[in-house]
C-alpha cells in the first residue's frame, strides 16, 4: 500500500473505512512527519497525545460501524480557530497563554464527523499578511525549494533566518505549507481578502473560500467581520469538497450564518460542465502581468472550452477600485475588532503607571508592526472628518463591485475564471519590508470576491518557468460552490496533479 502520508484525504478515508489502515497508524505517520519538518515552522502547537486519543476513538467507531464522514482523518487547524484547552493566539504576542474554554463551531463540526486534530498551524498575526511573515512565531517556509537552490543551501537557510526561502503565502501559510509538505491530510484556513486562495496557489494545493455565511464564524478570532470566511485547504479538489461539507452549515450563534442546506459537494466533483457559461473579465488583464500568468489563464480557458463550457467576455468595471477600497474597509473593521485586546481580561499585560499607560504599553508590545499599521489606518479612516471621505466612500464602492457581479450573473454566466495570483511565490524578506503596498498588491485578483461575499476557489494549473506552482481562480454565484468544484476538477485533470515537493528539510 502507498505510504499513509502520500494518500489523499479521500484515499485515506476509504482505506480507513475498509480497515486497510487504522486511524492510529495514520495519525502516527503524520506525527512522525511533523516531527521531521519542525524547521518549516508550520505548527505553533502540536497535540500528539490528543491526536492519538482521538484516533483510538475513531478506530473504535469504525469497528462498530458508526464512523463519521471524516472518521480518523488527521487535520491541522489554523491558529485563528478556538480549540478548547489548546493554544489559540492568532499567532500574536498579545494573546500569550490564551487557551479558550470553548470550541469554534467549525472545528466542533469536524470533531463530530470524526476528524483528528494534529495541532495548531502558523499564520500571519491576526490574519494580516500575504506571506506568513508577520507571525509572532516567525515565518513559515514553503516546502517548495527556491529555483536553482541546492538542498544544502536550503537546509542552511532553514536553520538560520529562512531568508531567501519561498513564502507559502498568507495569511493561511501554515495551513497551505503543512498540506503541501504532507504534514496533514487537510487544514482549516480563513480568507478575508485572499488568504485561502493565494497560499493555495503558491503551494500547489486547492483552497476554497465559500460564500459569506456558508460557514460559521463563531469561535474564529475576528479580523474584518464582514469579510472573514472559513474554508479548507487540501491536496485535491475532491479533498476540499469533502472537508467543506463538514465545515459548512447554519449556526444560530453567528448572525451572519445563512440557513440553507449544505449539499454533498463531493458529488459535484467530476460532474459534466457542458453548457456552463464561463466569464472572462477584461479588467483582470492588468499592466505588468507576467506572460506566463497570461498564458496559464488562456490555457485554462481552452481546458474548460474542451470540456464543453461556453466562454464569454465580460466586464467588471469597478475591479480597479477593489484593492484600495478593501484596504480601507478591512483595517477599519480590524481597528474596531482589535480594540478588545487591552491587557485587562486575558493574554499579555504590560504594567503601567495607570490603566491608560497599561493599555498603551500592552498594545505597543503585544501587536506586531503590520497589525499596528492596520489599526492606525483603520482608526484614521473612521475618525471624525475622514469617515465620509474614506470609509463611507469605500462602502459605496463595495456596493458597486457587488452589482458588477450581479449584472454578469444575471446575464447567465455560471462562473468566472481569472488568475489566482499575479506571480509565483516570492522569497522570504523580498517584499513588504520597505513598501507594504508592494505586499498588498498580491491580493489584486482575490479581494473582489470578499467584497462581494462570493465563493472563490484556487486550483493548481501548472508550473512557472522556474518550476513553482501557479494557480487559477474560479469565482461562483452565491451558494453555488458545487459549480466551482465541477469546473476545478476539469482543470485539475487537464493540468495533471501537481507533484508535491520532495522532502529536503
């Protein structure tokens, strides 16, 4: 039989059900893989004892014929999800020592379906970043080696400051890197402006941001509440479909959760796409886009056309305003959400001469540079005299972006195909240190989806000239994630499964 860690989630699920493999054996293989890959810095907390206890319980349920949909499947959990009694700090110093007494709705549904928790995954602090370099626990290194590097050079960089190694993308960089490095069968992630799709594209994995309201946000540390959405990162389209079915569902504890049935997404994988109308937005052909990204996009169009889809040119005229509007709305909501971290109730507390001084010292020491930057931007755009000029205007633009999509979908378009990222993965330390706007531009293809609350999926579609993963993005109608899975499966099959990186770490 194939080595357990080389199985896809679907293959492992079937092997467990058929008793060809035990959940304990599978879990032990991943615990061993995590132990050998600590230098990648994917996990900030490992829970091997809990994982083995959960695996033993899974084996008992499988033996009794009462297995759940994810019975015995080992997963990694982004540090943004509250896990009862386990480190939950959004990879920020200000939440030092916080272990919640409750479980997020999404993770509780995964455990109810039989999944096994391997630990908590690294991420950009409070999900603010596009490279997983802003984490209090240090950057995550992608398991993909930089072009033309030797294993010795890569291991040497891994042992020092990781500079020059590739970023896995962000903010869900730990999730994407762990899946690509075979440290878990799948991982939870979150997407506020592209933080599932961008790291998936950078690492050759599949990531879906479902429709806003499809998954409960209860128990997930908030960044920008009107934009945040939970979703999975997995190795294949089928694996991501299997995970999303367990993660999705109505939750009375989340007022933005939509009470609509959750389909069996796996049934959509492999379904015919004949007659589906796919829109190609002219506004996504941005100046300076690398030729290989444009060529990949054209190839994706041909693959869908060959499978029977109808390709139509469309216009989303307010696309160019999405990025600046996003970087007003998201920081504004962040400044409000993060006001609760003051050193009084939980987490870090730095003593001061009075309570105001304690607030200032705690927040100054507890928040990293990027988080402080976004809080300051958000506070500024919400302040008297600037609220109408910036925040209100950005919300009006957001409405126009949403209307652009509604107009296109009213014309019979079933989904939209675009690039997922403007480039392949870049090096740690290469962007953002001097000019943060350079880092923000990585979200140029993804933020519109969050501004409009739509589902978006990134699927591996090829390799760059340097041999690094490149992805395509599919954008769907609200609550029609099944269409995205059907289309993505066509691309995955046509492109061929992206070979995961060899173990060099």
